[in-house]
C-alpha cells in the first residue's frame, strides 16, 4: 500500500483514485486501509483523504455488507464528509436492510443543512422497501418534494416496492399515476419521460398488485406499460406469469412463456418456477413435470422453488418421492417447503405411511435450519385422517403442542375428521374444547366437521344435545317478515341438514315463536341421497 503520511504520501486526488480502484476490485479492506492510515480497524483518518476518497471507501464497505465500518468512517470524517459521503453511508445501511439507521442519517443531513439529493433519498427508500416501511417511504417522498427535489423513476420504484411488501397497492397505483403525469409534463417541456417513468417502476407496481392478489390489475399494467411505449423485460414477464398462475390460467401462462422463449433474454429459473406454479394451481401436474424436465434441455438449472412448485402439483406419492430423490441426485437439499408438499402429495393419494415416513425423515435431518413446522405436522395429520388412523392423528396434534408449535384450525380439522369417521364423539368433543382453550376460533369448516362427526356417532338421540353443548345450535335467522324464520341448508351433508332442521324446529318450539319456518334446501354434499 502507498504511505498515507510523509513526503511520499499521495495527494488527495491520487489517494482517491487508489480507493476507487480498490472499490471496483471489491477489495474493501485495502480501500479502508488507505484512508485509515494502514489499518482496517477503527483508526485516525489520513490527512490527505478528501470527500471523493472517503465516499469511495464508505461505498466499498457498503458493497461488502460492512455497514458498521461505513458508519465509523463517516463518524471519523467530521466536516470533510459531504452529501456524497452521506449518500454512500445511507446506501450502506440500505444494503444491510437497516432502515432505522438509514433514516437517522437522512435526518442528520437535514439538521446539518446537507442536501443528500436523490442519491441519499433513493438509498433510504431502498432501505424502507426491504423492511416494508411503506408509510415512511411516502413520508420521504413528501419531504423530498418540500426540498424542491422531484423524485425520479428509481426513487418511485423503491417507494412502490415498499408498498408491495405491505400490500398497500392503492398507494402504489397512486405513485404510478403521479409518475405518469410527471413523464407527460416532461415531454411537454421537451425533456425525457424516462426520468420519471420506466419499465422498472411498472415492474414494481405489477409486483405489488400480484402480491396483493390483484393479478388482473397487474396484467392490465403490463398492457399499459406497452401503451407508454416502454418495453417489457424479463421481470415484467415473470410477474405476469405469476399473475396467470394466481388465476389458474396455466394455458395463457404457457403461451406467454413461449413468447418469452423467443425474446432476446431467455427465461430464467424464476420464469420456469412461475410457469410450474401456474400449472400446479390448476392441478395440471403433467405439464408441471414436463416444464421441470425441459429446464435441463435448455441448460437452466432447476432450483428448490421449481421443485417445490412441481411437488405441490402432485397427487401421487411415488412421483413425489421420485422428485425428492432427483433433487438429492442433483446435489440439491430439499427445503422444508418441498418436504411439506411431498407429504401433502402422500395425503392426496392416501399413502399415510409414506407421509409419516417423510415427517420422521425431516425430523432426523442434521440441518438445524430444516425442522418440522406446523404445516409439516398438519400435512402428516391429514395423511393419517385419510388413512382412518385417528389415534395417530391425535398423537400428531399433541406432538405439535409439545414442540411449542402453534396448532391451527387445520391441525384440529384433520384430527376431528379422523375421529368423526369412526364415531369417536367423546374425542371429538374434547378436540373442540381443546381448540377453544387454545384460543382458536372455530370456522364454518370446523363446525361442519364437528357436526358430521356427531352424526357419525350413531347416537342420534344425543346428537342434538351434543351439538348444543359444542356451541352449534343452527338457530334460524329472522326473515324479511317478522313472523318468518329462515334456515339455509345449502352446502350441508344430508345427515347434518336433518340435524340442523331438528335443531331449528326445537329452537322455534321451545321459545314459543309464532310464524313460519322456511327451509332452503339443496342436494347435500358428500351424500348419495337425493
């Protein structure tokens, strides 16, 4: 390294050039040693370090995820730090997803009358996007406007991305509308519209809508992007592929994928994962497997997301186990998501023993980052329910609790269904009590499962009392006429519909209510009767 002091020490410009060279070569230690008198630990800043060398050293630390070093450099700079240095430090915090520090630095700039400019604002917005601080992002944009700064497309993209992390899609669309107006005004002034509106901003808005379940709106934005004479890129198409998957339009996703294959930039693993997910959402498992196998032919290595999406499409345990084996053959460790999807495939094909085997396999893994979670136990319990293994289903529910995992409605639903099938009404009532004790509110599906289990207990004389003890009375609602009572039986199995009718009649009779009881009937689900 060059000496930082003495007659042979380089001048400010030469030292800055050296720091920039080390920064470009990703040699952050050497860049730091140049400005800190040969030390990579906290030291005294060399006298010949100017703002250019300082900002380059801070930037180099930030790129290496050494944001604490970047802050130490900034703190030792004193009055030598300018707006570029602060911008680099804010960016370092953003790279480390440390939004609070990035925002504190931005506020420090304001108190020191240092204008961080769009660079500093953009970096702070990036930090907010990575930590879902969408309200703070909007606040940053307002403060920038108060300082006569007009946010560009990069700033707005970060703010829109922050909205996407929090499903604040309406604010994202509002920001996009503002950008379109700014772009239109720029064109009227003879300036470039791309300063305010570009493909990246549209991609951020589309991603926000897709994450919020507004996939139709996201597809509309893809069309609007082209109306603005912008060119969709691979990210645009990948988001669109995810959108078609959300709508279970896998044929449309396949057509778009074929179009992307003919574009200058071919599909990547994200594109394939999106297409496979689209097929999985429509239960088109053959196409999902075909897409996965085609990746090797096109020299695109499948990742765990691709395998996980393909596994979620399967309802055959043999194929699921084969895919897990293929992952290991390709030296890829299956993720917990992959194992959970494989167990669900076992459940769909009534292979409860294979599902339990996979659960214990996950339990025995040496990777401490992959441990069975509630979803894993729920899937295994559902396997046991399909296999009429009610005792094992109850055991898995208890094991979920002993592992300090939080049971869900699905956890109880599987165990209750298993017990209901074999008429274990006492266990069924115990599960309902345990569910309420755990603070889990029964939903309509749980109520249906509970009622079905009671009807399967072959204790019809006591079934109504048991039903009321469980808090399910099927009380009719008041109709439009004050002397009319309505009970809607649509969607109920025949046996439950009969029990509900009995309960409603008892309710009207016991309360001495006058008027008509109207039963809205339909063919019962899961019943061969008419």
